[in-house]
């Protein structure tokens, strides 16, 4: 599905080159829910952006659905959810969700149908005609997810979509996202800096560390596919969380040495 | 009824007291300054006046150095309401001539401003090269350029509205360029990246994101632009031989020492400018409310 082979990515800045990714290799299979976790500066967002063709790797090979990331972008094979909902204030919720469909030239009837479908999916029915400022932060982010789902991309890339929300809303949206993933069977890449979030959501957890950004551990989650929030108190959950924490710590020790 | 409600609101908000206070202060200052400024002429014309008679004469001279507000208002009422609007002595006639050139120049300037802004935002070479020229264009005094434009255009047989409109355009395109460049660049990186993930064409990026984002900036520019347009139209009337328009009226006033005429033309111009800005403000509020940008 997504294959990353020894990718390096260096940014040229005024203070000289900064290596954001070093020798990163990874395989994401169809239907995976992959979380990227690590401290800021570990390149998790950069990796996601490279998969989305928003950044260009300096070297290495990246392929999405068997094509280059840019080809995949052009044929709209992924939906991207950013940190901020980024809804257009002059469009209603429905209008915002319709935006990518307008850009992609869907027919009117199909646009309406798809908007209706994804609004139901993210449980925003009744809010179609509201403007973004009339919604809470959590609802805005749900609208933003609906927008990324509106066209049938089978990959969903999410860059800390719930980072700005409080924990209660976040828990709820995590549950909803998991349901959504099961319903739509999409492949999801999810950037986060919350360990419980990563462990709760993922089938695969990619632990990263900074300077230079690299992968320190990849954990295949043994948790069952059907999860409820209570699973976070289970032994397996705590064990995986521990392993993630150790992976993060290992990255830091490297840095000190 | 509605009008009275509005008035009541105005009073109850306490808005009216500061306004009246400022107006009263200006009035007191104006009338008191008018006495010494006009007293020389009073003394020359009349002998043996008591002090109060002297003051009254100073406030009501036919050709005063400084006309008083009531003289200007009387003149304005007379030349606006009691002259046929086709008459050369009607302020409505002169105001309309100036307004025509103002609006034509404003429309041209807005189009030019938006076009330049689009170029600057979309083309790297234009981004680097155009802005310095745009700024340089505004450092040249309009009074120096206006006669040249009039003369050059006259020599190729273009007279009347167009040369004045060009001068208006010259002044009004500037705020539009500056505002629109800022407005078109106002979408944040996330919004632009988002468009990229949908593989939007540059045209879609412009129409669906950049242009709607720039609307509040556009209106701010238009308000400055239309006032500048009016100044341009008036300046454009000065070197053209003072035939018609508010600028011509001011010039004619200075030729013949008709200070009241100058001041009434000046007040008309100010009134016109304020009205135009208010109209744009109303259009702005309606548009932005419709776009749900203000609520």
C-alpha cells in the first residue's frame, strides 16, 4: 500500500541543512491503522507530508498504491486531515465538505449524496447549514475528517487531528475514528504525540526519535480489532504503552551520548 | 418612525454628545477666528461701527477672507437646491461632473490594482519587480503629473472625462494593489497545502480560496481608493482650464476672490467623499455578512 525505503529528507534552512528524516523504511499494508509517535522534531509530520507529496525526499524511494507520491496525489488517492480543521469561514459545514468534490468535478447529485453520507458517518447530521464558527472545536475537526472522506480515497493521512482538543472530546473522537475505520476499511496513517492515543487506535505503532528523525521501534499491536476505551486498563495495553515509552526513551539516550 | 428610533438610539448610546461637543468647539473657534481675519475688510468698507456691528459685518461680508459656516451653508443650499441642475451655477452639476470622473477612475484603478496584485502573487518575476515601481509611482506628487497627463492626452485629442479618470486611477490603484496582495496571500499554509492534497488547479486555488479570503482586504482598500479617486478627479480639473467640476469651481473661486464659492465646493467634495465611503461601507457589511465573515 505505502512503502518507504531508506528515505532521507534534508531541509535547507538559513542556519544550514537540517536532517528531518534519516534512513526511514516502513511498509503499510491495506487496512492498517498506523500511528507515528515521537517528540517534536522527530520528523513524524515530515514523513506524513512526504507520503502526501507535500515534501520531497532527498533520497530513497517512496511509493503509494504502487505509484510515486505525486502521482497518487494527482489521482487523489489519499485524504489529508491537518492539525487545524482549516474550514472556510464563508462556507457552511456542507459547503466545506463539498469543496473537494467541487474541485474534483463531481456531478451535483453525487455531491449531495456523498456529503449526506459522510455527514452521517461523522455524526454531524443537523449541522449541515451551520457555519464553522457555530461549531465547537471537536465538531470542526469532525467536519474536517468528513471532508477528507468525502471523495473515495482509500488512504487517510491524519496529522495530529485531535492535538488541540481537550482529553474528554479527544477520547470520544478516538472511539468514533476507530468505528469509522472499521466501517470504511481505509488505511490510516496517524501522527500523534500521545501514547495512549497511539496504542488505543493502532494496529501498528511507529516510534520515532529526533535529530536526525528516524524510526526507533515498530510495534505490531496484539490488541483485538474491537476495542473500547476500557481496553486502556488492560494488561496488554499497559505493556504496549510501556514499550512505546521505552522506545521514546531510547531515542533520547542516543541523543545524550 | 424608524428615523426617530434611530435618533433615540443615537442619543441613548451617548454618541451624540461627543459629536455635538466637537462640532460646537469647531464652530466657536471658526466664528472667533473669522472676526480678526475679516476685520480689515470691514474697516475698509464701513466707518463708525460699534463693536457688535463690526462683528456682525465680519461674519457676513460678501467676499470675506474667511467665510463663516452659515454663509457656506447658505451658499450650498442655494446652489444645490435652488439652481437648475443643468445650470453652470449648480453645485449638483459640478458635483456630478467630478463624481463621473471619480467613479470611472475608481473602477479603472480597482481593475488595474486587482490585475497587478494577481500578477504579483502568481508570478515570481512580477513579485520581485512590480512593487518598487508601484510604490515609486506614489512618491511623485500628483500635482506634477496631472498637467502632463492632461496635456499629453489633449494633444492626441482625448479630453473631458477620460484624462481626469486616468489621474483618479493613478491615485486609487495603489491601495487596491497593496490590500489585494495582502488579501490574496492571507490564506495560511494549511489551507494552501489542503488545496494541493486535492490536486486543485491554480485557477481553483484562486477562485475558491485566495479570492474569497481577500474580500475583507479588498473592501478596506476600496474605501481608501474611492477617497483618493475623488482627490484625483479634483486635481485633474485644475489644469484643464477650470470649465466644470468641483475642482473648477474651487479654481474659479480663487480667480475671482469668491471665498464662499471655494469653501462650498470644498465642503461638497468632503460630503461627496464621505458619502462614497459610507456607500462602500454598506456594501462591505452586506457582502461580508452574506459571506458569514462578520456576524
